[in-house]
C-alpha cells in the first residue's frame, strides 16, 4: 500500500521561487568586485536567475552541460547557483585559489562549456585560457562600463547578457537526482577529484543544516558566509539563507578584518561562517582596534578544529558562541555539529564543544579498524571514519581509479576518529597526518589546540618526525602572537599541564608563518618539506 500524498521533485529552482514569494523583500547585500556595496532582494535575485537561464539557453547551453564559475562571494555569483542549475545545467564551482595547472585540470575534466568569471579572477583565467579549448564563452561578471579589455576569447559582459532577456521563463521539471553542481576536492594528494551534487542532495542538505541542532538559521537572522561559495557551495548558504528567509550578506573578495567587521556592524550580521583562521585574525584585530562585533551572536566554523582559547575569547569578550561543524566536499559540507552546551563552563563542556559534534538526521557515521570491522562507540576506540547518507558522494566524477566507497558502501573519509555512545564524533587526525608513537596514536589536532591555548602563540601545527625507538614523535611548529615572548622549553613545560606527558613534542620550531592549502587548511605536506629542509641546513 502506498501513501496518498503528493510528490514533487526536490529541485534547486524551487528554493529561490519560495524565497521570492514568501521573503521577496528580504535583502541580499554584497560587496561588489568593482568596490561599491550593492543591495537587492530575493525577488530581484529570482528574476535575474531566470534571465540568466534564458541567456545560457540562447548561448546553446543544454541540460546536463557544465558551466564553470571562477568567482568570489557576491550577488552575481549567487545568481549562478539558480540560473545554471535551475535550467538543468551543472554549475562547476571552480576554486580560483588552486594552482593554475590544477584550475585548468578541473575545468577541462568537468567539461565546462562556458565560464562565469568575476573581475578579480580574470587574470588567472587569461593565464590558462589557451588550455581550455572546450570553453565556448567566457562571461565576465560585470557590466559594460566596467568590462575590461580582456584576452579571453568570446568574452561577454554578464549584465549585457541579462539585459537582453525578460525573465519570463519556467524552470523545467527535472529529475531530482539530476546533477546540480560539481565541486572538486583540494587536490593536496594528487589531482582534485570531482564530487557531483544532485538537486535532491542539495535540498536535503540545506534543510538539515537549517535545523536547530545544526546552524539554527531563521528569518530573524542576517547570515554572512565568509567561507567561499566554491567550498562545498558555501557550506550550503546560497540555499539555506533564502530557504529560511534570512538576510544574506556576501563579503566579496576583500577578506581584511576591517572590511569584514564593517559589514558585520553595518548590516547587523547575526551569524557568520568561516574557518578558525578568520576568527583568530578577527580577535587579534579587535585587540588593537577595540570595540566589538555588534549584533553577531554566533559563528559556525569548520575546516579545522577551533582552539578552546578562541571559543573562550569570543564568548568572554564579545558574547559570541561558536558552533563547530564537520564536513567535506564529499558530504556537501557540514554534516555534524557540536552545538554549545547548556551547562556551566567546565573542562567537560569545553571538551564536548571541541568535538566535531553529532550527525544530522540523514547522515550516519562509524569507525572501522584496518580490516574494515566496525569499532565500538565508546569514545576510546580509534579508527578510520566512514560515513553514508542522503548527501554523501557515491563515486568521484570520471575517476574509476579512485573509489570513494568501501566494500560495504560507506564513504572513506580519510579521517581518524573516535565516536561516543551519544554518537559524538571526535577527529584525532587525518589518516595521512596521524602520529603513531610506540604503537599509540597521538592526536595532532588536540596537541595543536593545546599549544594555541598559550597566550603567546597565534597558530600551531604538529607533524610526525621519525624516531629510532618510538617510530614517530611529534614536532610542534608555532607562530608567536604579536608581542609574544616564549621559548621552546617554556612552551613544553606549559603543555605538560595540558596534555599527556608522552604527547609532549620532542621539538618546537618557531616560524613567521605556517603554510596553508588553497582551502585554508594547514598544509602539512609543505610543513614536512620545510622541516626537512631546515634540518638539512642545520646539519651542514
């Protein structure tokens, strides 16, 4: 017996239609690449997305064709998430921070027929255009007045394209399993791998992320994604914000702290999203600039674990709570959340908030040993994290050489973790970064967070170094905070009160800057290279 309920496919276009009908007057505020702040509404955006769909069709783009985007966070790029996907094409959100050869690889591998390029990404695109023979048109996200003299072939001004359309267009009735977007992994261990999101997975992920046990977004909020829209669809914010009726603030290309703070204050931002590096930098800036962050009440952070010192400083000094989320390109961004604990501050409540939290409904986690057998959920057993769910990748695009799933159909994340009896996830390392000393694992994440807890330390990273007896030992690489005065021996003495004795690093190295990947994570591959080079130089 089947239920007697209506069935309508879950399609991306329905989100912007809903926002236009129900929250049509709600603002979308954007710092444009040209400089000025622009203001529109969800009703405006909805009309322009239909014009974009019409323009793409006029250019010969068909359902299933890929359209790339190399752009930062602003309203014109937001329109692509609906105009491209809504008409049945597939939006490939290109990461402009990738090395040129990686960017060219992803665009060619995805088979993009057209590219949407904002002014800031124009030079990067011109540098690789000769390798992109399959791209038939480059659409520059600007108007005629600001259209540059570019070497890109078949270059078109975005506003000119839209001006030729009337927006009288109905979204096609697509299969909800149709592809809506492609995001590529960062490619730190080889060529970036493509993850193809569907309309269905996108809608379900956005609905789950809006829930109270996740981001807890609502029409009362003003959301500012500092995280780039090309990172897992901006952690879902192009869909969550209009779905919940929240005002959306897009910071453009300018990531300096004064500019971000200006938007937070002027637009009344209540929730902001970004990696911990952003918020550590903001705290440092506020120490000098003074003042606070206005109406900001919550940040959602991920990409790497937030240090306890950061969480404490945001709450103590600015009344801002931190929500730690975990996800990856393969899980369409955040899928577990560690919500603030409603209990007096203590070591126990802080420990819970530093975990990756518990999975959302629709997402399941487990850990396995090297043989693939599931390990207990006792917060002690350490194993490889595997996941499955409604918005989890089943394969990589055109990469039969890189299977995504294990033999039981679970996604292999490459993370090492524990899971508690309350389904609480705690990552201890990436599998490639794990430190195994004397047969026991040392969590580089926990050791890094402990080090950053010292007021003289701004940032820390831990790598494993060979040891003749213990196999590996941790080396701690740190950046001093401005004005910070501490030496290695004193830091190790301080850490002795915060981590297990056998975790204490064998060596502390002070550097001016820790390298990061193109997605903002600590680049431990380069760190190991720098460490080895420094050792070689010292030995000579």
